[in-house]
């Protein structure tokens, strides 16, 4: 159960991180 929760949190975090990186690259481009 903990592993699933951790995986979900990591997935959400990486999604958010990817979105922020995408926004950053769009701004600098």
C-alpha cells in the first residue's frame, strides 16, 4: 500500500516538474 502511494506521489511530482520545465522552456524560447 505504501509503495503504491509513493509511486502515485512520485508520478504527480514528475508531472508537475515536467509541466514547470515545459512552461520555463516556452518562456525562454
